[in-house]
């Protein structure tokens, strides 16, 4: 029943490791996002995909690589993890833009808390 | 560039009292404005949005927000707060027909409703 599901929910790892977070949505949405929420709860867009095509790529280190095998999945792979990568990562999805493009509501997953030691 | 400001990090209110969580925006045009709520260890949930039309927008859980163009504000309100309303609230803005520009969130305001 979960609309947007992320795995794992918690991830603890050492600096320098490579890790992935997976996201799946069963809402039939065409657009998916990754947001990063830092320790101060500030929420910042990282990436957005529409129908498997990258449409937003904010200033994010190239150690972060999103992959969308199909429009229902958007995974986030992080290479050479650093202490500053510790955060909660949220996946979200939204429907295809309507006539009032930009009015679409985002549905968020529960988040994946990454801790880099 | 579009941005939102939530001037209060924390708002405390007694249960049963009215609550207001403030949001002001900065965009060059008519914005789409949103409120989302985040409960502990959960993702953000949509509360309400302003697109056009009536300046007073009603949303989930008895919340409402008023769009004020002259003051560039979109404050969230509820007539009678519940303890269960305690959460982190985010205001967000986007320009319509703005291509691929993302939804921009404020830094969040933590609401504590005290019994």
C-alpha cells in the first residue's frame, strides 16, 4: 500500500564506502525527486527525473549518481562517502505536469537516514 | 530566483488556542505556494496549496492559509490547535510555467502544542 517507499530506512557506514538508496513509487507518477535534509532540517532538491530522463541536477558532487531504470524507480548511489553526506534523504514523486505546470503535489517517502562515521 | 522565508524556528501554542505559522515569499511573478508537514521520523505530507482564486485556502486537518499578495505572505493558520498538530511545518514556492525549476522549501518551523 505504501505510495513511495525507500530502502533502507537507516544506513550506517564508514567514510570512503559506496552505498545506494532505492526508491519506488506505485502512484503511476512520471516525475521523481531526491531531496536532502540536513541536521538543521533544511530541505534541498538534489535531482529530478521525468520518465527516466534527468531534468533537474542541482549543485551536487558527482559522487552522487541517480539512476532511473523505469519511471517507477529512482535510485541514489553515493561513492566515496564523506562525513558531510550524513543526512536524511527523501525520495518524492509527482504526477505529470498539468496545465498549471508547477502546481503538482509531491508525495514523499519516509526518508533514509544516512550516517557516515 | 524564488525563495521562501519562515521567520520563526519554533512556535509554541497552548492546546485549543489559535495557531499561526508564518511564511513570506520572494518571486518575480505570481507564485504557487504550498504547505507541507513533517511528523517525527516521517516524510513530508501535503497540507494545502494556493494556485489562484480565493486567497483563503483550506486544507487537511483543519488547517488554512491566506495568500496576501501585498505582503507577499502565505501564513498557515488553525483556529484551535491540537497536541497532535505538533510537527515541523514547511512552506514552499514554485513559479508556474517555470520549466524545470524545483519546488523550493523554507527552512521549516517547529510547532509545539502544549496540553
